[in-house]
C-alpha cells in the first residue's frame, strides 16, 4: 500500500499526530497476541503514530487488559517510545475523590511508560464537577511532565469553553481537541453551529465510534459492548447500515472504508479513531484516504446524507 497517512497538529497547540489513530477498547484482548503484534507493527510502518490505550476496567466490572497488552505488543514489535504518541483516558466519575494523578499513575504503570503524550477526559455525568479545580489539576500534570496535552470526550460546547477559560487563566493551553461520536449517522453535534465556534478557535475534532460498534461495517449483531446511544437512534442506524453498504458497493469499496472516508471530510478533523482486530481491517480503513481523493469529499457527503440518523434528535450543543 502506497498511501501516505497525513500528519496534522492535534489542535492549535497539540502534537503532530497521524490523521488516523488506533483505539484499544475491546480489541487486543480478542486477538491472538502474535497477530496483534504484527498488526501494531504494520500500523506504525504505515505512518500511524497515535494510539488510544485507556484503562477501561472499572470497580465492579470484569477486568480489562487491552492497555497492558499494548505495552507488551510495543516491546514485541520493537517500537521505540519516540515512535508513537500514547493517548490515555482520565475518568471523572468520582472526581475529585478519585484524583486524576492517581488514575494517571496507574494508567502509566499498566502501559509501562513514564508519561502520556495525550490525556482524554471522559464524560461529565454530574453538574458538581468543579471545572476550575479540574483545569488546575491538569495544569499540574502538564507542569510535571506526566501529560503533554489533553482533550475531552463528548462534552458540551459551553463546558469546553468554560474549562478552556480556566486553563488559560492558569497558564495552560487548555483542551486541544474534542473527541465526539461522528459517523454518517451521527452528525448533528460535530457539524452543528455551537461546535463550529470551537473549530474556529483551533480546537480539533477527533472522530470516534465511527462505525457504531461495527454496525455500520455490517455487523448488525455486535458481540462486544458498544457505546452509549445519544438520541436513541441506534435502531435507525441499524436500518441505515444496509443503505450505506449499497452506496459502498456502488463505489467499489467497503462500508467500513466509506465511514472512515466520511469522517475525513469534516473540515476540522484532526484524527479519526477506530479499533481493528485484523490487519486486513487496518488496511481497509487506511485506504479511506485514497477513497476521499478518488470520489471527493463533497460527493461522499452527498451520497451519505440520507443516512443522517440523529438529525433533530440531539442537542447540537452536545451532552
């Protein structure tokens, strides 16, 4: 494959990262270890340098070890630390009683590294989160070299703007990107006017859940957990999967490749995050870059417009 994966800045002040990034949620723990190592080596050789390896095991839930496996995969593949960017998750459930620093130190211990290049703050599920304190805690982690930059996952525009103000007051660059659910079916938030203000400020978009847990790739009965369903539109998304598959067939491509290509057409896109468990899936997704060049962004968006499932179903401000 001759495709060159573009490198873009992950936000106005963020690191230089590949426009395609690899996630780990329910992936490496479902793979043969040797296959996982070979796939990771292939991803780096193709130019992917951003890897999301959050700690996904929570108290009361079965243990998950994809982040631990990633650390072993890196060693086995002979990948040096300066060859990739590590993105980890920091959860706000129980914060501040569950401190960010303790979470991060545990995540770094499990991943076998001494720093995270990027930290992504999880969903805010309570209005009691003190954003000023949160911004100061993040600034301290930046100052101590434990994180390089940070972004947020599924936050509202107003909340992002507020923590950005607190961060700037404390001398921190603030959030560099917003990780949002984005796909041919979930477009209202990432393409709405409220978030357009953030894109204008230089905050980047990291598209996630781009295949709705595999549904849009043709797996209508997923065998692994998938994310939340804002707007209760998953049934509509399942109905759309067949139509998207027809469009893909007409273009001589696959539904998965078409979904990644769609995300690449967003003008603020900094990174498209996806999970794969086979090398052929990785290569298929990478080929989305060629698909955008071949078909054109405007045409791809036009063909997929009928499958916009969350139109008028969610608040464009975000959660």
